[in-house]
C-alpha cells in the first residue's frame, strides 16, 4: 500500500476495519489527467467504481481496504481520501442548539 496517497483519516480508518475484503469505506479517488493512458480507468471499473468515464478525475466509491491498497499502487491515482459525514450547521441537539464554527 502506498500510504503517501492516503489522507490521515483514511489511514486511521483502515486500521479499524475487521474484514479487509468487505467494501466498507466511502472514499474520494483523485486521478491524474493521464489516468486513461496508465490503465487506471480499467482498474477503477474492475473494482466496481461507478460512473467511470474519460475526462473525469474525481470518483466516489465504497471500497474494501484491499481495493484501496490496490488503487494506491496505481500510477494514475493521485490521492484517496476518506469521505466524512456532513453535519448541519445549526443542528438541534438535546437541550439546545449545536453551533459549529466554520473556517
């Protein structure tokens, strides 16, 4: 696995997965402009990444740790990032309103 292509959150999440074969991690896959010429597109399709098309450079998928490892070794993959759950800014919580600081 090429850990240089993984963000910190994904590297940590990989350690918490029980079954390395099970697709359980939602990720963003960032590819290089020449990904088609390096065979990366075919690898993405074989791993079940949806909506793989020429000219597209960011993909989303739910992948297993093994698939992430395989993708990280592809020369046409720039980075793989863990998708985070979004929260509403002024979401009501017990006893009041939860305020989030936006940067």
